[in-house]
C-alpha cells in the first residue's frame, strides 16, 4: 500500500518534470538542480557565481526552503531574479512547485535557472524537477564520509563542488578518500574544489557553466 502510494507520487512528479524539461528546452534555458546538506554554501556559491559571471550569463534562481524567504532575498541583492518556494515542511522540492515558481520570474529571458533544493542529502535526489544538470555540494566541515553514507545523491550528480576548501587545514577531512569514493560511485562527474568565500577554484566552475549554457 505504502509502496504504491509512493510510486503514484513519483509518477505524477515525473510527468510534471517532463513538462518542465520541455519548457526549458523550448526556451533555451539550462536548468540546474543544486542539492546538498543544510549550510554547505549553496546560496553563497550562487550569489557569488551571479556576480562574477553577470556579463556573460543571465541567471535566475528558484529557492526551496521549508520556511522563510531569506535565501531568495540574498539572491535578489545581486540583481538576479529569485523566487522562494516555501515547502511547508516537505524536505524536497517537487516538479509541480518548480512549474508554479517559473511563472514568477522572467524565465524566458534567462540562460541558466538554478534551483536551490531544500538542504537534505536524501530525498531531493529521487525527485526529478526537469533539470538538465545536477550539482551536489559537499563542504569540508560536513566530513569526508558523506559520499559513502549518501551514495545515491552523489551517484546522480553531473558536478560535485567540494566547498569551504579554505577550512581544509583546520578539519580532519581526507580529500583523497573523498575523491576516490566519488570516482567509484560516479566516475563521470566533474569535481571542482572551491571556496565560495575566498574564491579558490571558481574559474573552473564558471568555465563548466559557460560550457553548458
Ligand atoms: N569558510 C567558508 N564558509 C563558507 C563558504 N561558503 C559558505 N560559507 C558559509 O557557510 C554558511 C552557510 O552558507 P549558505 O550559503 O547559507 O549555505 P546553504 O547551503 O545555502 O544553506 P541552507 O540554504 O540553509 O541549506 C554561511 O555562514 C556562509 O558564509 C566557504 O567557502 N568557506
Ligand atoms: Mg541556502
Ligand atoms: Zn523529502
């Protein structure tokens, strides 16, 4: 009973995700779903990316949060359009919520729409939102065991950003172990080691964005 209900929810989500995907394709928009634990630096990375690439890429953001619209407000201070979806308790975004949010930003004028998913390494990875690419952020203070503990999320990423590299000398984080574990789970993923606050590694990330837009 429970299994079939979950299946129905996923089927409905899949149908709506297909519609979103068609909308993005028709309008030459690259949609990127950003997934991570709470506090890994998603909003900081997106804000800095918008400011640094403003001349070349038109970016908009759909923000998912259980409550509050502080992240969308932060994004708007960069000048980019942003809309907040309050999930009212749900720990992931659905394709339907994204579809509704798209009408609140000038989507057709944008090159890239980022969706900042709810901070959670478990279920967001099971919900297709119609995105073209998936980015997973892992920050150094979270610990080097996260790819092993949440393999499904890391296995489905196109890009893995290892953020807060400025803290690596202060924290027991075995970078070689993380890189080899990601490589085992997802050999095709591009991995960029960055610091969104200090700026390390961001040019490679921006080059990747320019290559997909
Ligand atoms: N040292 C350091 N701190 C960072 C870096 N990137 C982000 N932070 C800090 O990490 C904290 C969380 O950053 P956010 O960007 O809000 O993280 P988030 O993933 O959007 O968080 P949620 O939306 O709550 O899931 C803030 O205090 C940031 O300033 C980094 O590269 N280095
Ligand atoms: Mg955030
Ligand atoms: Zn969930």
